[in-house]
C-alpha cells in the first residue's frame, strides 16, 4: 500500500525509513537536497519536512541513509558537484531533521546507495560501485569497515553480484558493454541469519525489482560473511517485481515496528504510457514482511 503524505504530487524515490525515540522519519532522493518526512504512525499521515541538508554545493542527491551513533545523526548520501558524478558523502546533525552539515566526500569514484550499520565489530558501510572486471560488468554491492563515521578502511569486500539477464540495465551502455545493475543494499539480522536486500534491473522501467541474499551467520565482521543469493532452483526469483498494481518496484529499507517487520520501497502505479518513456512517479509504499530461517516473504496489498 502507498504511504500517506500531507502534500500531493511529490515523489519519494529511494525511501530510507528511520526510527528515533518513537518517531518515524523518511529520507528520499531529491534534486536540491535530501528531503524528509516524519510521522508518529507508519500508516498515518506523513508530514513533509522539506530539505534537511545544508551542503556547500551539489545537486541530484541520491539514496540517503541515516544512523544514530554516539549522540549524533550521520547521513550518507551521494550527489553531483561541478567536477564529480555521484560520489558518496557523509554529514552530521544534532537532530534527525538536521540540518545535516559539514559534509565530507568518502570516495573519488562513482559510489552510491549507502547503508551504514553497527555490529559488535564496529561500523560497516554498505554501498555500490562499478565493476569492470571479468564476468557481468556493471554495478554491484560492497561492504567496508568504517574506522569512524567519517573514514572507510578502503578495504571493500564484494558481497552481491549480478548473475541473471533480468539484472541488465537497458539500453546497453558504457561503449557497448552489456551493463548490469545490483544496487540499493539494505542489511538486517534476525535469529541467527543475516540478509542483504538489493534492487536490480533498471529503475526507469518495469524490470526494476527487489531481491535478497542470506547467510546463516552471527559473524559481526560483515566483510567476512558469505551471502548466498536467493533463487528458485538457481533461477531468477525476485522478492518483488511488477505486479497487478505497480511497476518499477525497488530500493527498499526495513523497519521493525510494533513487533513486525515492514519493507518500505518505491514503486509506480501500473499504467500504460503511450510513448513508452520514463516518468518520475516513484512513490513510497509499504508491505509487511516475514523474516524466518533465511527466507523473506511479503504480504499482499
């Protein structure tokens, strides 16, 4: 089902849900800065809070995530500058609604779609970067240790890679290379299992989907965990893809709220487009999710 918002006509791409002291926050992709919403009830009305970043420069702010750590709120987000294209940055605030300031660039290469988590082994940064080696080229998911909220160890471990033609990002690009997309990582742990959820395909069409990989492991050093991609007998088996109500489903986060797991994601209403082109109409949606024994299952609408 769609989340309810107090403003109409806005999109909520790449929604990241965050709970703090009983209140819920949603951070989304936007052009001039990260936009946020807040509510006391997941299924109530979300209040638009506006842009919560105050950065020196930048535009096209993609896929923010937030973590509370040692009394501060840290936001990780990628954006363009005059001389860079979508590099991950980190910024800090005293409140979940910012303003997030004092940004620092983490990488000097294309890097997007963060999720920072804390385990007994410390802080870990999940993110996406390009891969141009043997096999299926494109973007894939990595995890790296953070020495502190501002500093990666720069020893990334590859965790989820493309393995299916359904993960091709059409049209082919990069000088004729067949390009694949595995992006939007979100990590969670429950009852001795670890999961990395991800998005694949092209966010601009109905190939965009959500999948996951799992590992039966209590290992707190996430660079050491071997995740196995969920399939059905080795065949493509997404958790969510185009259905009777929506298309272009992807880029999710997860909330454990009132004793249950909920997956928040973006999608577009299923509707024909005469020109077949892309329309920015990604809105935030939610489904209840069952998490058990290495398997994730979603409720219907």
